[in-house]
């Protein structure tokens, strides 16, 4: 069970079940929206409950991005026809017990940082 919220607390969420594929995305869209790279885990929609108003923005037809309309926290990523929702790891409350499994879209990462450590890196996403 995971609990989280946006910065102002208007949006809260609970995710049941096991977190899948905690990953950091370095694509330019996630960097623009978050201000750096963005890390998320995947949760089946049936295991996710959200309270509060979420505003969605589709940067491409492939996916939409959910954020709090009050404080702007980037909370969710939802692929078109995807049964899962990506949930921002940074929005989770308390210790998560999670470890990043991979970095994706590293070909698009900013030039002002390096990715250190042994976590696998993927140029795009597989
Ligand atoms: Zn908020
Ligand atoms: Zn991304």
C-alpha cells in the first residue's frame, strides 16, 4: 500500500498491490514538466484511488500527464489504452522501500548531469 499527495494536498492517492517498474524518465517532456527527470512506478488502474481534482495534459497523442491544478505537482502519466498509471515516486509519503529499476530515454537527458550508479540505462524505452 502506497499513499501520496501533491505539494498542496488537494490531490491525494492510494495505490494497493506491488509497485512495478520504478523507473526514471529522462525524456524532454518529463524534464520540461517536472523541472528535471521524473521517476514513477506503474500501478494497475484498478489498484489506484485518487481524490481531488486532477488536470490532464496530453503532450502527444500517446499519453496524458496528470497534475494538480492548484500547485502544479506532476503526479500521473497515463499511456493511451494503457491499463496502468504511472505514479510519481516523489509524491509518495514516507519511506517507499523502492529502488529504481532503470533509467529510460537517457538519449534525451540534459547535459548538465550524469547518471551514476549501476542502475540499467536505456537509450529510449524497451
Ligand atoms: Zn496540489
Ligand atoms: Zn518521460
